[in-house]
C-alpha cells in the first residue's frame, strides 16, 4: 500500500463553497489526479532541463574523435 500525506492549499472561498455544494465524491480524486499529473509534468520539465544543461556542458569539450587520436598518439 502506498503511504499518503496531507498537503494543504488555499483556495478562494467561493470555489470552496462551490465544491461543498456539489457533493461530488469523485471531485477529490479528480483534484488529486490533477495535482499528481501537474507535479509529474513539472518534474519531467526539470529533469529535461538538467539533462540539456549537462549535454550542453559536455558539448563544450573536445570532440570524441580528437580525444581518441590524442590517446593513440600518446602511446
């Protein structure tokens, strides 16, 4: 079983009132799913940005062919 924790957010009082009036049992699950998807999407964006930065920093170095030639010439 996956553990869970409570995360509290502030929403407009009018929105909270509409939620309470709806009495929709699935709304809580929809909100939870939306938050999970948003967090996953943001996490992917962060990881992709980090990967691009690492790739960019690697590309600043010498080309692999040049490194291999230097290694061979040193023998």
